[in-house]
């Protein structure tokens, strides 16, 4: 499966080291769809736009986004707040969600408690890649190359969605392995 067939749009929430590296990888590997980014720091959104990494210049994304992969690249404890903020965007049409959080069981429990309507469309993932540096300015287009990304299926996932998220990470040259959330943690 090619990434362009799975997704027309990619929206990265959190434009730090990992989120920024996702953006730079998508640009480096010439993703054919549209890429958007959101961050709590509006200056970072502006910077990512000036670098040609995202289409939006600010937090306003007003047109419909179909076939969108939304990637939460934020601290684990911020996921509920980020989802709440993202719900303001009613223009997301049947999105698929994933994350880059290092802990899976707590994210899954939070989803079950706070956002059960998203469970079937949320594939837990964790790229095991990083740096001692942080921020968009430290992000790298090859951060995920030959690094392992753990995909953590849960009972509400569809196999087709798991494969789409695996395809996404593979397109960034990451290796993928499936592991239950409790084994991951």
C-alpha cells in the first residue's frame, strides 16, 4: 500500500522534535498529499509554514479534510487536552488517529474513559527514535530511518487501519512491529 492511497492529508499535532521530524520526513520523501500542523505555540506553526513543511499558517484549517491521518506527537499527559482542542475542527471527515507517545496503556485507558467514540479509529504507535535535543529546529528528516516503531493493536482496531498506520511509518523508513499495549509498557 502506498501512503498516498491511504491518506490524502496528514495533520501533525505537536511540532517538536518528533512531530517536526515527521513533517521533514514527509517533505523529504515527497508525500503527495497535503500536510498540516498544529501546536500550542503559534510561532512554531508559522515557522513550520515558512519552512514549507505545512500548508496552514496558523490554527485555522477551514476546509474539509478527508482521508486524513492525525498524529498526536505530544506528551502522554496532554493527549486528552489535544483531542478536546482538535474536536473543534468539525471539518475532519472520518479521520484515522495515531500517536507517538511512549506509554500505551494510559493512552488507551484515557481514550476509553474520555473519548470512546474515537477508539475504533485510533491506532496506538510509538516510534523508538529521538535525540537529546528538542524542538522543531532540532528535527531531522531521517530520524525514523531503520528505527523501530511499535504498533499496539487493541480490540477495537480494524486490521485495515493497522496496516495504514504501518504503511505510514514504513514510508518514513521505519521498521514496524505489533505488540499489545500492556506488553509495550
